[in-house]
C-alpha cells in the first residue's frame, strides 16, 4: 500500500484535550477520565505499527472510544472502528457483533469487489486529495455482504468517518506535478505507473477510521432485480433464474421464496409458459397452456385479468378447502406451496403476464408484503415489454428467413433504403420504398434434379388409386352379394372402368376424376351401409382405416415418394447452405436456393453487391470452382442417402455458365430478385429450358445419372471448366470420362454446348475408395 498504517488515537485525544476545560461539568469530567486512561498507555497517542498490540490494548481502546460507540445505541447502530481499505476491525457495536455471529462460525466480513490493485490506487487518490491538494473524484460505494441466520443475504453500505486521520510523507515520497496527475488519470488501471509516482509506504496514515454501516438490502435487491431484468444476455443464461430467485429472497428476507413467470395470450385468453430460459410457472405446473378461467377461480381471475391487481394467498390449504379443490389452490397444493403472491405484469392496460412468488410456509407471503412489489414492478414490466419486442423481432426474423428471405449479402442495401423511408416519413414527405437494383453482376446457376420425377410421382399415384379402387370394389361386391341391388352392380361397373382407364397410363385428369367419383358417388353409399348394415359396416370401416385423413384418399406410395423427395431436398439444401457460409467469407455475393423436385440455386457476384469491396474476376472464377466442387459433394450426399429412402430415386446435376454480366432487380410485388431488362431475359429462358434439352442429332437427354453437365456458349468458358475438372479429378471428384457435346437449339436460344464429366463417388465419407455411378449401384445392391 502507498500508506503505511500507524494506529494512533492522537487526533481523538486532542479533542478531549480541548474538552477537559469545558464549562459543561459532565463533558469536562468525561474528558479527564479519557485522558487519565491515555496516560497509563502513552502508545495510544504516540501510535504503533504492530497490529498485535490491538489485542493488548483492547480494553483501554474500548474505553477511549466509548463516546463514539454509545452503549445506549449499541443494539441498533452498525458501527466499527477500523483501518481504511482493510478488513481489520478492532471495535464494534453489539448490533454488528450479532450480525457477524448469525452469519455462522468463522465468518469474516470482507468488502465486496476488492479488485487486485484497486485499494492501492484508492490510497493514492486519498494522498493526492488530502496531502497534495488535487481534487480527484474516484469514490465508489463500498459494501459488506453478510448472510443472516436463515441464509438470506443482507447488504450493508459502509460510510467512512476519517476525522481522526492524518497523512504524513516519508522519505520515499516524491514531488507530484499536474503533468504527473494527468498521466495517472490517463492510465487509471496501470498499477505499475501509480506505484512509480507514489511508491509503497511513501506516506503514513496516522489514526483510524470509524465506519458507519446501513442495511441497504431492500434498495440493493431492487437494483439487482433491475440489473437482472435489463441484462438481456443474462436473461438467456443458465444462472438467470437462480440469481433472480436469490435476489427476491433478499428482497422479501425469506429463505425459501421461489419465483416463476407465466405469459398471457390475449387472443386465446390463456396462460402460456416462457420457453427456453429455465423459467417455471407454478400456475401451469408443467402444462403447455391453460385457459385462464380454468387456471384461476372467479375472484383471482377478476383481480389479475380484469383489474390487473395483486392477488395474494396467505394460506393455500385454507383456500383449497374453502374452494373445494378449485384451481389455482389445488395446483399449488400439489406442489407443496403454502402461500403465494401473483402480480400482474401489465403495460398500457394490456396484461402481458403474471409474476409468481411462492413459499412452502403459510402466511409468509400475504397482501401486506405484496405491496413491496410496487418498487420493482416498473422494472419487471419494462423487461417483459422489451422481451416481447425482442420475441416479435425474432418471429419477424424467422419469417423472413424461412418465408421471404433477404439474403445477408444484400441486406445492407435494404437497410439503406429503409433509412431513407424513415427519413421521408419523419420529415413529412410521402415515403416510398424504391426498387433495389444491382448492376454488372455475374450469374451462376446450378441444379440437382430428381430424375424422371414426374414418372415416379405418376406411378405412385397410379398404384394408390388402383389399390383404393380395388378396396372399394371388394366392399361393393359384398354389398351386391347380400342385397342384390342393381345400383351396387352399376357402381362396380364404373369402378372397373376407372381401373381399366389408369391400368396402363395415368392421364392428367384421372386423379381428380376418380377423387370426385369416390367423394360424390361412393362416400354416400358407404355412409348408408355403415348406418343400416352392421356386417357391411365392418368392411367399410376396414376400408376407411386405410384412407389418409389429410388427402381423403389412399396415400401410401405417394407418401413414400413425397417423403423421399422431402428427405433428398432437406439433406441437399443443408449441404449447400452450410458450404455457402464459407463461400461468403471468400467474397460477398447474393445466394438463393429453392426446393422443387430437387434443389436449385442462383448466385450473383459483383462489386455492386459487395458494398464497395473491390471486385476482381478472380472471385468469379473462385466461385465457379467452389460451385462445381460443392455440387459434386451434393451428388455424393444424395447417393449415400439413396439406400435409406422409401423410394430410391436417382438424381442428375447441371450447371449453367453465363459469361456476360447483367442487372438484377428486387420485385417488390413478388418479394424476390429477378433479372432486369429484355436482353437479360435470355438468361432466364435458358435457365428454365436447359434441363429438358437433348444432344444435337439424338434422342439422348443432356442430363444423365452419374455425370455433371456444364452448359456454356463460349470457348473460353469451356477451357476454364476443363481446367477445373482436371484439378478436381486430381482430388478424386471426376474420372477420365469427359465428353463435349452440342445441344439441340431451344426456343429462342441456339449455339449451346456442354461438358459432361463422370463423377466419382465414395460409399461413405470416411472411405478412401471411389466408384463410378454404375460401380456404386452394384456396390449398393451387394
């Protein structure tokens, strides 16, 4: 420390030197008594460094300090004599002694937040102020945190009285200039600098301090509750609820208090839990939701929901008995709760939720101490309102991400336009969100498509319809055999006609035609049979058990097909989404992907998107190579998944290379980007038709299983991609089987060529062995 402590009572005794000649006989008599004691122990005036002497002089010190520590107030005042910034106490009131004793055996009070080095700097501040005469303010409140006999933490603020202190320099002290002080103020945490300017033990603090303490537990708890609720990062932490419960225990001075929250859904008039933050609700007791007039009795419903007033239950057992087991008393009793306070959290007349405070002891929570909540409810309301806004923002973000996404790479441009919109609105102009255009960007397009998806879907529909019609036929035959009604025979004839019509080929209108026939003709007959014929009713019920309630038809093969497509799309989308995050780090670019029968993606790269980051063609080349590599990896993922699918569907891959820059515009009505201008529309035409193209002069489709098709129109693009394929072949992505083909002209588009490169597959990610598509199919069969 910069201060060497010399314990001395000289300044205090000096006061008695003046008072011994007082006209007040009692005052003068008391002063003479104190001075008489001091004469027996001259070290008390002279001072001593040896702290062990405090025990030796304990009795005379206590007698000298008797006026400062009045016996009359000793049971009430919390006061100690000590050394500044040291946890050293050598005289105290009975109230302080009792507080420390109740804290438990061996408890030693220590000042809160004693950061290493802070006490040294505080000592320096005292020296600069009281010896050198500089006016620096670095005061901060000091506290003792001491538990009571029940384990409830109490907080005591310390106020120093330094009337009996002197500061004196030693030979180690230095001259201090304003420049030195300025340097110290610029480096408040540089302990080495402070120690250099004001060395250790360069001053002596002669005397002692009297510390007056005040119980500020209530004020401190309010502050802590406010801090807990305001700190949004802490609200999501695992310790949030345990910390808050501990604070409420101090606030109510009750050791077993528990705190819960429940939110109020105004639309459905029901209580709902707070998710994901470890916050329990004692009203709900684990339920996902409960209608309010079922969760509450009439009186509590009126108090909380209608009047937004506190509702206190001082004796749960008594109320439960009176109400004959009604909620909330029955629910609370099940949880061992004996008393409770429910406080409505309302903002501008709208109930947002309820704060629940409960105890396992009766009468400790009641209508009287419920009023203590008046001091903290504004902070709780503020936190809940903020949390509600955050939740709404999160919901908006999820909707945007899942439904109408604005990609992160172009979000900055939307933010700019939104700021202009707000500015116009505030300045009284008619605001309008202008269209957003990015010029001179290069497009990249790729797709992994499910091969012959239309055929596979039609085949699944055909099988389901035939099974359903056959099942209908069986019921009708049973009905005809039993009742011989011609109408049943006529229906059998029509069912057979439908079966014949779809046996070979499923036409476009077949599914709807059969669906209408079943709904309008068969369903009423089956309803009649269920009602009037018990035996046939069992056959009808057996048929209905096979019908899917969502589609109102037989849904087995189609379900397998739909699930297969969904699994493929989900897995492939997750691959490219994950890889895309890395690609954005290389150079910002617009990315979108969408699921059809497979996964398609668009990318646009250019300086206008990158927000002033300088663009170089190198980044376009890099993204093209990245796209080719990722699509090969997606192919691998698909075929590793294929054996797990209900319907083992194949996939084909295609990349479109377009070497001319274009402009894209965000269409406000469609909430998506599209190419801008008539000339650029050629790119969209190619994109939509390319996967159906054929190799020139043949009936062979461009896209084939096991091969990557890369469509282009310029020779330099061909050379660029052949270079990439050669590189990726060295990394085990392709075989030597590479061909260049010309494509049949598309409507409005001609002169396109394609590279088809055979992809190498791995049977699993850890395997080093690779396969061609045909080899892989054989391997999967085995």
